[in-house]
C-alpha cells in the first residue's frame, strides 16, 4: 500500500509577502525555512537548513565515512561497503527524516520549503527526504512555497494543492555574492554581511535569514558570476562549503577542478547521487588539459561502479590507444566491469583480460586483486568455472601477504569461492568460505548483511537436502528483514535471492520503496509456505491478527518496551515484548508475512501469538541460535521466562545476577587493529566505520579490559588506579555501541535448561 503524498503549496511573488507569511507563523509558534530555489549544491542542504533553525546551531550531518579519490582499489573497496550497507540514498533519506521527525515531536514547528526556481529540477534525495518526513510524522505541518508565476514540476506521485497566485517576481537589479548562495543564510555568514546585504534578507529562527525572492539571480544568466577573489576568499571563511558551487559560476581562472572532484565524492555517501555525478561532470569540463580530463572521466566511471550504475559504466566509448597505459588499462577495466555487471558477460571478457595483461604488476596491490576478481566473475558468468576458480584461488594465496590485507577484497574473494565450491558440490568447503566472507562484517552486520548471510547459507543447506536447516535460514532472514526499520533499503544484490528472478525494483521515490517491500514480502512468504507444504511446519498457519505482527531490533525500539519472555530453539531466538509502538503499514503482503512468522513462533513455543517480537542484534552478530546464546541475551534484558524447543524454563533473579557478575568483554571482531602509543588509541575497522579515537578515560578502561576481560576483575584494578567507578558501566555501553567491545556471560554455557 503506497503512502499518500499530499502537500499544500503557497504562491508568493515578493519578499514582503513571503516575510508576512513567515511572520504570521512565527508569532504563533516556531517555523523553519529551507531555500531550494537555486537547487541543492552542498551536503544534505535541505536537512541542515531545517535542523539548524530548529536546534539553534549550525549542523553538519556526517556519513559513516567519506571517500577521498585515491587508488582504483580504494574506490572498489568503497563500492563493496556501499553495497553491504544497503541502498544508501534510501537509508540517508529515511535516517535524516527520522531525526527531523523526532525533533518535531519534541519541538513542534511549521516547515516551509521554497521550491526550485529557474527551471531547476528537484534533487532525488531532497524529494525522497520530504516523502519520508510526510510518512514518519503524521502531523507534519509543511508548506511548499512556489515563487511567482514560474512553473514547478512536481516529483512523481505528489498531489500538490497550490493556494494563491502571484505575478512574475520583480528583479531587484542588484547582484551580490550572498544572493547567489544556494541556501538559507546561516548565522556564521549573516554576521559578516553589509547593511546593504542585510536589507535583502528575511529574518528566520535562531539567527538564520532568507534571501528575498526578488534578490535571487538566475544561475544560468552569464552575468551572474562569482569573481576569482570571492572564490579564493571562500576557502578561508564561513562560506567555504559553498566554494565548489561558486566555481561553477566563475571564470576559468577561479576554478580548481580538484575541488570539484573532491566535492563530488563527498555526496556519494549522503545519497545525493546525481549531485555527485554533476560535480564530476563539471570537473571534467573544467579540466586544464586532455590528461586531466581523462583522469576525471575515470573518476566518474569509479562513481558509476560505486553507485551500481553499471550500464552507464559500460556505455562509455572504448579508450583511445594513445592514452598512457595505466589510464587506458583502468578505463578498460571499468568498461569491462560495467559490462559484466549489466549482463554483457561475453563482451566484458576481452576488456578485462586486456586490462589484466596491461596491469600485471611486479608487486601485487589491491587494485590488481579487484581486477582479477571481476575477471574471475566474468569467467563464471560465461560458464568457465575452472578459469574463475583458478583466479580466485590465486587471489586467496596473495591475500596471505599482510600488506595486501583488505577486508573488502577478502569478502568478495571468499563469497565467490563459496559459490564456486557449491557449484562443484563441495558443500563443506562452500559453507566454510561463506563463513570467511561474512567474518569481515562480524560485529558490525548491517540489515543487508543479516539477511544476505542466511540466504547464502540457505543455498548450501538446500544442496545438502537439509530441509529443516534451509527453512531456518529462511526464518532468520525473514525475521531480520521484518525487524528492519527500513526494509526497502535492502541492497539490490539480495533481491533476486528472495524473488527467485533477476528483476530489481529501482527506488525512485517512496512509492517504489513500498512496492519493493510488497514484492519482497511476497517472495519471503512464497518460499516459507513451501515448507508448510512439505510438512516441516504446520500445514496451516493461522492468521491470528488482522494487520500482522511487529518485529524490531533492540536498538531500534522505544525504551518503554517490556520484554515478557524469550522464545527460541535450535537456530533461532526472539523476545516477546509489549510497549514497542507500531511499524509502518506496508500493505497486505508484508502483514501476511508477519502473521505467518508470528504464528510459526507461537506454534514452536506452544503459546498464543504475540503482537510484538524483538531481535537482539546489539553486538552486530546473529540472533541467538542455541541455549547458551539465548540465556546470555536473556540475562542482558533481565528476562526470567524462557521457552526453548517448546520447554518452559524459569531463571531466578539470583541466577541472572550470578551470570551478570561473571560478565566478560572482548574486542569487537570488526576492529582490524589498534594504533596506539602512550597518549593515544585509535581503532581501525575492517568494514563500514571510520577510525575511532578513544578519549583518555576510554583508553584507561579499554586497556584494563583487554588485560582482564572479566568486568569484575577489571573493576578492581580500575578502582585501585583511582578510576571513577560510576563511569565503568556507561563507558562499556558506549564502547559497545561504537563497535569497540562485545559483552558475554561465559557461565551461560554451563547453565542447563533444567535450571
């Protein structure tokens, strides 16, 4: 069921009219205004404008890590992590909208968004963010502002009611630097302006201001230019984040194409895909010569691969043979990569094999290993399994060299070997290599990883004819997916494993997002029902609730929850809970899937179905799959009633306390290594996360815990050293959240079910 996307818009023609509209709202409450009239050109500009005015300070939304254009291997590593995280554009829009919606729940405010003008199109990430805001905040008070008589093309599926009309906006005839900045004006810039510039502003909340409509200049007008001095000065002022944009509207001597390239990469992980590519197009167009132009064209190809735009990567012209060998080889590789990933397997091999021959280095590096890997994949897709196997085994041997160690290339190498071993019928080897692949994300699994690992292992169990284990793989995958806050963000590579076909739904808006959830839910349900037909599960699953059941991850649910019991068995474990709140309504197939899962759990536990279940994935690992793991998790949440394989077990508070007293910690396996000396500790992760520097207090705690993993013993040592003991548990919780530590209770393995 697609959500309603109905919006109100107000036509405005002049600054005084817009000022009056804003002041009328401000007198009765709070409002925030985002100005998209010149489009979005800085990182997450729509969100930072709204949040800055709502919280009273300028904000910068950070992504998990930021890529700086480097080697081809670095770009490929980024692409692998992007896929593992899921659909970055959807995740970014959802997460940011959730942040704003939660803030509006605490501090109600009316939002205004000045729509793009001068024929400028809506950014995909902007309208997706607005759509998620509409869905996540039921009482959202949002008005779109349409300036003058300029036509506004609305995003697909929007139903907009425009109130009022306005004549063409009169131009002020005045051109100033601030009127060309594509944003509402933050306090740090506002305080530097002249009185003349301030006269063209409409005051907003918390020291922000809005450029009046008549003061705005059409950026397509050749007369609207930033001077070289203005561009140069931006590097050292509060306007520095507008510097790349200013270069787009400046004479050539003011342009540094390296800045444009760097700006493009900044937008990759914030979901602004077309903006990233636009900056790279402009870097290429403003390059100083043919060599630099080709270098930026190559960077753009890397972007296409990172964004899974494989057809675009495949559709470039063949590289000029006169190019330098390293540049030509890279372009051959990228074209071949695009071809094989877009289905043209036979056409890809000549490009990839030629690139291999050109690039064969005297000393191996990560870039060459990725080239070997995609060439092996092309052989696999062309049916030459032996050639693919030889290349992948060669990569595996080379990865024994610690200087080549990279978890991303290890992941793709292991997962490809797992697939090849499965094709060869060597199922134990296949399972081992799937384990190696997903060990690179152990301790930091994403929603996509949690689903993907189970669907990969499923193939092995199916090949073994192990129907029960195959069903449990489907159960775990479905539970993880249903528990996700944003199931529509599941990475496209996993879709065919569920849908049993190659079709992928491209999410262009929230309507397509809900269509994707509906299709995936139907796919899960269809596969799960096959086990009912085979007699592995009860032949009939009762639809015990009309709308379905809610599933959550622990970290995603309200603190008002009450865990009532732990339910599980071999291969699975979930907590029944109350007070969790409701999830989004994704329609009939999603509700039917959650009903099926709820009824299956109830049947396994021998009790009535619950309305809400919670999955413990706090330490970035799999849900509990055996009695010790379930007991360890139950102690974490102070749950005394457990049902394991249909057997009811009561754990006394004394037993729970005994488990808690023996609590132990270990370094999260996602940590690759620790860089340290007497004054610092910096953690480097295998996948996903940027490096993390510990505070002095955190360093003392971590050193104590690494020396003595049992928390009780470590506390004694810390106490003797004068540590503030009331800080121990909060710091452990923080380091656990930051994927530094994992917590366990070793004695849970020794406590029998008959307890």
